[in-house]
C-alpha cells in the first residue's frame, strides 16, 4: 500500500510528460510567430519616405486620396523624427558632454574630430547652432548654481537651512568654443568661395592671393587699424617685416580684368557676410567672435574665448589653403588692403600678407572615405599614391579579425591578451598586403592595438616599439597637429610611464599638452589633468618645487570636475607641508575644504577628512608662527646686543685714539721750540 501512491505518481508523470512537451512546442511556435510579427511591425516602422516636403509638386489629393493621406502621415512622421532629434537627441548629447569627465568620454580637440563625434551620434552638422544654444544655456546654469551655492542665506539663518550644493560637473567651455569655431570656418568657406566666384570685371579672382590674405586677416582680428596705428606698427618693426613690392607684384596677374583693381572688402563687410551665412545655415548668432566693444565689457570672459589659431587652421583645412608656417599676430587689429599696389599690383595687409599664401588646392570628395570628413585636398603634381590613404578598404576578414581582437582585450586575462596580439598583427598584415603600404588609418589602429596588447602582456620594449610605429604612421597620415597624433602621444606616454621610463613619458605628456592648447584652446578639458599628471610624477621623483609649479598651472586651468580642483588643492597643500610652509599649506587645504562643503556638503566623508587635515595644518602653522616669533625676538635681541657691542667697541677705539692725538700735538710743540 505504501508503494501504490508512488507508482501512481510515476505513471501520472509518464502520461503527462508528452502532453507537456507538446504544449511547450506549441507555445514556442506561438512565441516565434509573435516575435516575427513584432519584427515585421518594427521594420515597417523604420520605413521612411524621403520624398516629403518637396517644393513645386502638384497635390494628389483629388487624384488619389489614399496616397494623399499616406503622404500626410509620412510628413507627420518626418516632423516627429525632427522633434525627437531636436528635443531628445541633441539635449542628451549635451548632457553627455557635460558629464564627460565622469563617463570617460574624450572631448574632440578640433573641428574634424567634432564632426566625427556628432556624426557618430546620428546628428548632421546643420544642427551645430542648436548644440551651441544648449551649451550656452548650460554655462549660464553653472554660473547661477555657483552663485547660489556660494551666497549666504538671505534671511540670515544659515544654521536653520542647509546650504544648496552646486553640481559636481560643469559644462566644458571648450565645447561652445569648438562649435562656434566650426560654424565660422564652414561659413567662411562659402563666403570666400562666393568672393572668388564673382564674374564682374574687377572680381576678387583676379588677385587671389590678395583676396585670401585680406579675408584671413579680417577673420583672425578684432578690428581694423587706422592709418596712424599702421604707421606706428610698421615704424617699430624691422624692414624685413614690411612686404617688398617686388614680391607682391610677382603674385599679380597684370593686364587681366580690364585694368581695374580687384575688389578688396573691409573687415566689417567680411564679418557681416560670415554672420549672415551662419544665421542662414545654422539659425545662430555668434557670442564669442566679432564682439563689438560697445556691446561687451572689458571684463567679459567671452572676450578671451575666441580661438583664432584653431580658427585659421580650420579655415585652411576646409578651403584647401596652404600658408607659410610662422608666427602671426592674431587677435589684434588688422589691415585688409584696399586698392592695388603700384601698377595694379598687390597691397600690403596684416597680419597675413599675400606672400604668405603658398597654394590653394581643390578638395575632392570620396564616398568611401575612412574619416568623418570625406573632402581631401588634391594636388596636380601627378602623385596620386597618397590618395588611397584616406579611402576605406573593404576587407571584411581583416575587419572581423581586428574587432575580435579588440573584444578580447577588454577581458584582461593573459590568454585573451595573446589572442588580441595575434589578431592585431594578422589584421595589419592583411591590410598591408592589399595596400602595399603601412600608411593607412586601419593599419594605424592595428598598431595601437598591438602596443596596448604588448603592454598588458608585460612586454614593455615591444609595446614601446609598436607605440612608436603607431605615432609615426599617425604623423604621416594626418600631420603632427591632429587628434590621432594626440592619442598616439597619450598612448606612448601611458606605456612609458607604466614601464618606469618617467623622463621619456613626461616628454610625450608635454607634447600632448601642447597639441591640446594649439588645437582646442586654453580652456580644453584635458589640459588641467595633463599638468596634474606631470606634477605627480615630479612629486614621486622628489622634485617638490617643480611639482608645486605644475600643480599651480593645473589649478589655473579650468577643470570640469570640481572634485579635481579639490584634489589639486589638497596635493598642493601636501607638497607645501613637506617643504615646511605650513601657512601656505593651510591656505590651500582651506580652499579644498570650502570646495568640498560647496559641492559635497558638510556631512560628506571627504569633507570631514579634509577638516581633520585642516585642523592639523592649523596647529602646525600656529606652532611654526610661534617659533618664528620667538626666533624673531631672539634675532632682534642679538641684533640689539651686537649694536651695543659695536657702539662700545667704537667708543673704546675713540678713547684710545684721543691720547695718541695729544701726544702727537705735544711732540709737534716741542719740535717747534
């Protein structure tokens, strides 16, 4: 009887098992059918009619009402997509840029990397104006939040109400600077093209060097010189700085254009055309460039945010202009020429002269370009070997191998690193067999992956060699001033510093810092952290004074993470404490404590730890002050005692000198007698 229920349960399970299996199979079929329907509906939702809002088209409402309704639905779908981009995608990108210091996103350093970034997010460059407006809004919110956090309670009851905390991350100032620089460069390209394409007899195309030099001089200046200012400037410089008329006449086409002088526009007219083009293309008004002194105060921070060197570099890239590499006096007043020189020749302009224009190359667009910008300069010297360096190579096998190796690198164990190394070398070999040259962006990526894999495999010599090749290929491809070369210098610095070669690593950090400031301006977000890293290595080497100088420069540069300012202040206090300067160390620690209170609150652990350190430094500073006062008193006493001793010694010498004088007088009197 005890076994009967068990047997019955077993028989029931055996009977029910097939039925359960069939039910499961049916549910799987139903789920697959449901999934296929969902996929079909999703694919249908992705269908987008690109032939909406076409101008000059005849209405089909009376011909086909169904097609007309479908067209209306497609137009509404296009509006919804545009609203989604305007209201969601662009603000989310701005928030991502704001928190870039916390999420590890490296901000673009020039217009080219900026274009690649927004293209990766599915945003067209026509929305640069919207991104600039959002950036200005975020900057204003940062100012208001900082003022609210630092100002006391208006009611006077600070203890009753907690102080409002400011957000930790600030909007990078370099983001708005790069966006406006890119808009000005793109608009300047179209304006300059309209000047050169004029068909009038006195067109600017008759004197291209004069036109381009005057245009560039107007763009990188803040005003136009008067005759007296030009005379003072040319009189104070050597004769070499003044253009030779023979050099200018050598660039002039004589007997062309009906004998009339070329049309040379002034700075105000050039900037008016640029601002009109920006307003038409981007629906935006500039806030950093071409600011009149009447509308902006001298203390306005935005007056110093205009980046003229990156702007000149970007305009030359976008327009195919090559100029002489030298120091130009940018951000000051200019001379745009006007009229011609002798016999219809060129006129001098400042800071960029017609003789500084070396070449103008046409830009050719490649549909299979690797980089985000598909326009590359084309020369007519017959050498087309370099044209393939920017083209995308359709090698699916090599791409698959590279991506597989890159995915294995993130796992971290030794076996996966070995797989990564093999995949990177195999992909590089495949690309090089097809291209017959190591100069290509895909090979550059493989070299970087090889260097990182060697470093993780604890093979520093091989890692340094691969990183050096990666740096050389990047310079050959993009020049020394590019985002790729900046990343190559940072990779080289990380490998060298991790391998213990501190002097060589600091050199590459210094090169990276120079490229950041040169391409992205002094407000770029990575400059402060680079100075801090160099200071930390000097501190580890025992060079405290040099480390303190680097910390001071890092504190003077803007950091988007306010906690990074606290870190710099605390490390500076530690260096000063080791140097025995407890009073200055207390001041730096107090600054860090105030920042912690403002952004973290009084109850945060970091604030409490900083408070304890502040108390210790205060005690040491007080003791040092007491000792210094005691030493000062002893020094005063010693100096007073020395003064008294000197006086006594002088009196004694005077008394000893008097008897000798009397004896001399008596001897003289005796001799006279």
